[in-house]
């Protein structure tokens, strides 16, 4: 008798949560002060899914990692779990899992006071220029990073080259900060 293999399907509840999380991040003005409450509810729901073992595919692990590092921002144990989820996504050959692993690892390193490995995390710096009137200038820059990490290693994790990451900081500054209305 032939054994029929069934393809494991992505978790649709997790997909919906991922889509909601993505929409919320893309439209922050629509959620106002409710963001913390929404994130905490999403965080509790996600942990129930994780604990129930209903995450099966590489896509699921990626989505769970992405959501958790958003809703658990600054919570060390959530960030560590997001790293585990991204690693599992990568092991299941989901290509975006590689980048997610680098991203969540860097985030955890920054949260724990260390230099990031890959260079995926940015910070906003404020400085005052003295040109007659005191003017505050803001700009994005890469958080401190391990200078021994090569672009070759970055590429294996689908992370841009260091030159491109630095250029992105300038681009983000131009697009999001110091704009004249």
C-alpha cells in the first residue's frame, strides 16, 4: 500500500496575526494610544499558539518570530524566543528565515548591551549644531556592530553589505527625519 504524504499547511490564524501586525506597523497613526494594548493581546495570543505546538512550517516560524520581536519589543525572553523561531524557520529552508535570524540576533545583542553581529539595527541620534540659533539635528546610524563580520557572512543571511546598510541609514534620515514640511 502506498503511503500518501500530506503537505503541512501554514497556520492561518498566525497569517492573520502577521498581516494585522504588518498593517499596524505601516499605519501607526490609525492605532494611537491603543498600540500597547493591541500588542499585549497579540503577544498573549501568539504565546498560546507557540505553547500549543501549532507552528509547523518555515513560514509559520518566520511569521511568529516577526510578530514576537514586534509585540515583545524590549522583552529579553521574547527576543530570545524570536531568535529560536527564526532559526527553526531557517532550518526548514524558508529563505526569509535567514534574514530574520540575523535581525533578531542583532536586536537581542543590542538589548543586552552588546554590539550587533550583522548590522541590521539602527538608532536615531540627536545632535545640536551651533549656527547662530541652536538647531537640533537628528539622523539614523547603525547601532554599534562587530567589525569582524564580513559581507560574505552577511550575504549568507540575506543581509545587505555594510556599505549598503550605511547608505540606508542616510536614506532613512532623508526620508523620515529633518524633512521640511
